[in-house]
C-alpha cells in the first residue's frame, strides 16, 4: 500500500466515523448502503455515478471502521448484532450498549489533529502574526510550537511589516477586547498633535501592512464616536482604566464591506457618507486584465471588456463609500486608468483631480 493510499484511508475513516456512530446510536439496523448514502450526501463526487458502490474509494475504509468498532466493543465485553454477508451485511447496536467512549476518543483525536494542523500552519508561516503574538499563549502551546518549528520549515510568506511601531502591543489590545477592558490611549493622529482617547476596544483590523484598533471612543473634548479607528503605530502609550465598558453595536464582519481599507467618513452633520457607483476606464490591456483577476472591491463588475485593438479600452465599476484608501489605490495606477465623470462620482472626482494637480505641481510638469 502506498503512502498516498494510507493517507487517503485516514481521511475517509475520519469522515466516516461520525456518520457510522450517529447511525448506530439510534439502535436500528444499519447497512453499508445507509452509510454510503449519508457519506455521498455530505461529500458528493460525480465520479461515483460511474462506479459500483464497492469500488468507490471510501468503501474499503467503511469496512475497516466497522471492523475496528467491532474489536473495540468486544474488548469491553460487547458485540454488534450482525446479519447478512459482504455488501448486504447489516449491523445493530444492542439497546444496553453506548458508543460514548468511542465517540469521545474520536473527538479527542480529531481535536488533536486540528490543533496540530493549526500549529503546523503557524510554524511554517512567515509574517502571519506579530513576532510576540504566540509568546502570549499558554506555556504548553509554546512548547508544541517549538517542537513543530524544528521539523517544519517556513513555506508561507505574508507581506506584512514586522518593523511596524508598537506591533508588539497588539496582544495587549486583543486581551483588552476579550476581557472587556477600557483603554486610555495617547494618540498622535497626524504625527503633529497628540491627544488622549478613552476607548472601549472592539476589533483589530490589518490593512495595507498596518494594524488598526477600532472601538467606541471619546476624545478629550467629549466627542464620542461609535467606531474610532486608531492606527497601532500612532498609539504612543496606553493604560487600562477602570471605566464602564461600552458593548459593541457594530457588526465588524460586515463593517468593511462597503469601503476599501478601514475608514468610514462622515459629513459635517455626522452622517455617514453614502455609497457611490464609480466607473473606471482601463486604458491598457494589462491593467484591465489585472483588475479583472485582482478586483479592487467585492462590488466590482465589468461594464465593458477590453477589445482586441491597441486603442481600445475597458470599463469596470465599483460601488463603495469613497475614502482616502480608495484615492490612494486609484492613484497607484497612474495614467493607466481614468475615472469616468458622472453625477455619482462628481465629488470624488473633484478631490481626485485636486490630488493629481498637486502631483503635477510637485513635479513641476509645466516647467519641464
């Protein structure tokens, strides 16, 4: 038997055990056909339609699981009721017999396997977490990590900035969120003027090589924001304070759906900006294909495909709330894109043009 066959057998067995255990726990007759039907319902494979049931890749593992279960029960003085032969054989668990110990053993092994897979992923990944993140885990997890790192080389690299200021503080912010503790932060928002913010932290977000702490915060002047965004590298100091913790009223799993980056802007009245449909002309074939394969945003659609001619163009659209992150992203494409004027994009296009004009002044384009 090859290594691949052994590994496949383990996969099939791990999938089959909970199916078989659940069927037998009903104390009714169970056939291989019953097991197969549930297995294929959960793990469909179109190739099975062209194969006899006994020839399907998981079938041998099903018989092995039943054999293993039969032996384990016999060791404990129990026996499965069995009738029939081969593929027509059926099984039944006696009314006075439970599979609690087998199920518990399976769950324990499954959790250990999952834990080991997670540890292997972390041990073989470079840049996924801040360097001290794992140091805050329990001692036994650290020991397991050290063992895994001896046998697993780094095979995944993440383009993160491990030199980011105050990156090591993320673990403390995470703990504060878990424990519902309020933080008082000295924040240097624009690297010009420091201010003190009292914040109930709710969420940690990574974007564009930077980390951000979000939560309900209050400025020195008493102004409260439901979602205060603090760049971790601009937090100069922080301390825990004995203030009442404000629960999170924002679903952060959806909070970023309508924006690029982390910033939600508000108007002078404090009302959030609305989404805008922005159409973008792609002026080179390479950039068009790049934006098709790596979308700017989940809302992106293709309005016009790039044709075969060298002078042709494509058009894509995104439906987002404009912010500085969107501005910076679009500016990075230089002359290879053009924002198409429209009523929806007018205000954003005006700001975009101002940035372009400022760039022209910096490089003294007209004076060349």
